[in-house]
C-alpha cells in the first residue's frame, strides 16, 4: 500500500475548495440567484475523495483513522454550539443529518465513512460492492427517505471502493479520454439546469472532473497546497464569510 501523497488528489481537492468558496461567497455575500444544485459536485466530491484517500493510503491505519474522525467530530460539535443553543435539536437529527439545522454538516458523514472504513478494510474482494452501492443510491433517491448523512455516507463508500479497486492517478492520458472527461464533466450541468439533479450522474461527473483537472493542471503545486490544507481552509473561509455577512447586515 502506498504511503506517499498523490499530488493529483491534492490538486483536485484544491479545485473542490475553490468551488466551495465561490459557492459560499455567491450565496452569502451577493444577491446573485442561480440553481444551487449546479454546485452539488463540490460537497459530493469532497466526501467521495475522502473515501478514495482512505482506501489508497489509510487501509489498516487504525489510529490515524480514529484521530482523523475525532478531529472532524470535534470541529463539527464545536462550531455547532450556537445551533445547539438556538434550535430544538434531537438525537434523531444527528442520525439523519440536516443542512438546515447544522453548520459544517458535511463533517458528520465524513466521520461515518471513516469509521465504516475500519470494518471495510478487512474485505479483500470488494469490486462487487460498487454494483450494490449504485442501486442503493438510486433506491434511496426514490424512497422518500430524507437523510443527509446516509446519502453522503453512500457517496463516501463509493469513493472508498473506487479507491480500493482502481488507481485513478495511474490511468494513461490520451485524446479520447480527455474528450470523455470534458463530456462527462459538462453534460451533468445541462441535465441539472434543465431537468433535475441525478446524483448518480454527479458521481460520474466528479470522477470526470478529477481526470479533467489532471489533464489540464497536472501536479500544480499551488492547487496541491490548497488541497493539502483544505480542511483548515474550509473551516476558516466559512467562519470569515459568516462573520463578514453579520457585519454588513
């Protein structure tokens, strides 16, 4: 198992971070109105690539995973203290998850993915798991069950089994795969804008965008540094944006 960083993963997380900053600036600091689902690839991408990284670098690294999960959980709890004080929050809300009740809501499914990966590391033949996860994702979409944590945990598990079975960084570059990356990156935006959000399509879009970034940016060190410190920058930019919004309101 590799124990070094792959720059293309950090580069893509840097792109995800920029997408998240742009989204939060537009939503919180401008009057610009747009279909917010067009940015769905950003949170989905963060959770999916957490799964990839868990599988590629942290398999059987029990203590590292526990420390990472604990850090994310502490951040989630600490920054949600105001929500705990001002909202009527029940234990079931923690289980289900809600972007309406909580801030930094993406951290909870990340914790769940990390903890589940401790068990999944023991599975040796895992390729078929992807065949079950995609139908499970589609079934959840049409079941009427509204659970942010469950939905994003599935994204993370898809990333985990993708990372466990495929070396995304190792795929060769060629004109055909570059054209496919452009197509699968762009078409979902059209589908979301004019039809509806199909998140199983956005899963494919995120992977295509990773390849597109790899083709266009390579191992860009600036983007890689943003990706490497994406957790700190994610927390910091939300705090700054919310603080600025309060000041100007």
